[in-house]
C-alpha cells in the first residue's frame, strides 16, 4: 500500500502555497511601482525594464514552486533547510523597515513570511521528519 503523506506535509503544502499566492498577488498589485523603480534603475542601460521585471518575478515564483515540489512530493529533506535559510534572508530587510505604520505591501510581505515560517515549522515536525527519512515499502516515490 502506498505511503500517505503525513498531516504535517499536507499542512506545509497549504501554508507554503498560500505564501506563494500572497506573494504573487502582491507582485501583481505593485507591478506599476516596481516597473517605475526598474525604469529608474535601468535608465540608459539599454535593458527593457518590463521584460527584466517579468522574467525576475517569474524566476522567483518558479523557484518557490520548484522548492515546494521538491519538499512536498519528491521528499528531498535538505530543501527544508534551504527554505529556512531563504526565509531568514527574506526577513533581513524587515530589520531596516522604517518605524511607524507599515504600508500595505509591508504587511503582505510580513504575512507571507509568517506563512512560510509556519510551513517550515510543519516540515520539521516528527511525522514529516519520518516521512523525509525515506520511503516505506510500496511507496511510489511521490509520497502517495
């Protein structure tokens, strides 16, 4: 009988994919502001800000989905540590955030980071660690 993915991994799925969706929505919402910033930074370089911005956003969303898939379905355990390191790296700018009332995008980023933190915590729970440790007899390799 194939191994059923543990509850912690299914919760990891929901939380991490929720974080990705929140980031994607925030990117779409802030497209114009990001494009204006990219135009300013790339002025005179000959690069197309629209194309570069779209490619970079697609790359980071794609990378997030690949890492999620590697952890949630391919059972690549070290990805949990990579996700934790990336979370710390993404959270570093929060320390430089201006005191006072955060803006809408800041709140969305903090919510996304909170979802990622919770997702990663579930990926380290006992049932998840056991699942990452190796396949059980009859496992089809996709944790189902």
